[in-house]
């Protein structure tokens, strides 16, 4: 029996993961968030969506019909008519639950300035333009993500930011890049949203030539012309997949086990819930260290178990 004719969504790969954002004014974002949650649940979607007065930022998973309906409905709203959806096929949901939350910012930056990407942001480069720009002389490539995201995969010769959260970037840039304000700087992130605020901030700080990869790493990896060329390793994503492939030309593993230093792309959270540190860990070390990131985390749990 050809099950695709009776139930297409029973086929492997009949789910999709949508990654998207839009900086656009949303009146009464709290009410919007409540109504949007009900809408997503009615469709059977699962994922994480942030809503703010400045716009929407989300990643959701669902069946083909549910995700197509979601995209069509969003595009029918004049506010989101131009919103770009980055679509990945998947064999199941990439999330356990559906969350829609109202936040002060779409990405937590906490800069006391009005950084509106619709008014000011870095020059947007297509994947082809970005690849060409990376090979230019005297250019700095800045990874606009956290250090643990960089460790799993990054563009060749990109600067690794010593930050664990996006809100640490302003201080880090002032301390480490202040002398490079006349340099040509290229920025990139997962899907593009963080670079919108990052480049706006850098321009406010006096950087003269700042560009961003339009659509981020995810779009770069899907572009048929570049095929992810120049990206080493995999791209970290904030769902149950944890990573997605990027380079279709030459696959490499750049991640290293937190314990032994061997190549790995296996990310785990520390087994100590009070720590929960996300770290790269090869299967052997995961078994040896029982999922703990350090002896202190393991000792703490053992002491609590003895006194329970």
C-alpha cells in the first residue's frame, strides 16, 4: 500500500521546523501572545515564540499541513507579509511543548538605546556576497553568537566571542574591538535576528563598516550557490535537534570534548540540575563522568544523596 496516498503525514520527514522573526511594531503584545498561543495550539504546533512591542521571534515544529497553514496565516497579516520563514524538514516535533511569551526584547540585549533595525543596521549581504567578502583582505569576521555555539561550528577565521549570553556582547565589544572601528567587519548568527541588534549597536558605537549575513547560517547552508562553503562544523540550534549540518561541500568536526579534547558534536547538559551547563562531551566521557561537567558537580549531588 502506498501510505503517501492515504496519510502523507505518516511518512518520515513529514514534519517541518520553522525559524523566523520580524521587527515590526505590535500593539498590546501581551494580548497578542495569549491569542497566538491559542492559535498555535489549535494547529498542533510545538515550539518557542517570543513576542515584544518590537516584533516576533520564533521557532516551531509541526506537520506539513499545520506549518503551511501557520505560514499562510501569518503572511495574510499585513504586519508579517514580508516575514521570511527558514524551513527544515524533520521526522517529528523538535519541541516538547508550545510556549508563546511576552518579553521586553526579542533578543535580550539590555542596551539603554533605541536600536531599531528598521532604522539602522549593518549592510545585509546575501550568502554569495558574504562568501566573497570573507576572502577580502583586512576583514574581521565576528561570530554574533555565544562561545558554546561557536565551539560546535563557525566560519573559518571568525572571532570567538568570550560570552555566555547575548547581553554580554556590548561590554565585550567595547573591551575587545574598540581599536578596530575603521576595519571592515562581517557579522553572522544563526538566523539573522541577533545581528540586527548587534550591527545597530556597533554603528552607534562608531564602527564605520559593518555588514551582516542576511538570513544567518541557516540560510547560508541552504543556498544552492554556496552550499555552506567556508563553515566548519555544525550550527547549534535551540530545539531538541541541538545541531544542523551547514557545509554541503566539505564536512568537518570542530567540536572538542570538554573532558578529553577528542572531536565530538555531542552536546549534553550537566547532570547536576543546579549547574545544567551545556557542554560538548564524547560518548565515552559521558559514560565515565555520568553526565557531570566537573568533579565538583558530581560530588555535590553525591553529598545531597547521602544526606537525603
